[in-house]
């Protein structure tokens, strides 16, 4: 157990819209690069990589935040 005065929280820099947008672009760009490398190595198919990206970028946040399913989304 840790005393209350020693506990800290991490809330991210998501309080600023400009930072959130830039971070979103950065995450999507780096994820695309990583998935492209895996496709080139033959570890993933194009459809498989797309499924991974969709789950990471759309379905997981929807589920964690309790949001309704996106139109056209699959569960």
C-alpha cells in the first residue's frame, strides 16, 4: 500500500485539443508504418492489418468509453 500523499496519477495531455489531434495523427502514422513492415515481412495480410488498426483505433476506445457502436462497425 502506498500513502495517499505518495500517489500520483497520469491523465495525459488530452486536455488540449491541438495536442490530441497531433497525437492522434502521430499514433496513426506510426501504427501504419509498423503494420506496413509486418505486411512486407509476410506476418500480416492487408485485410488482417486493417482489422488490427480498426480494433485498436475504433473498437477498443468505443468499448472502454462505453460508446455506441460506430455505423458500419463490426463487433
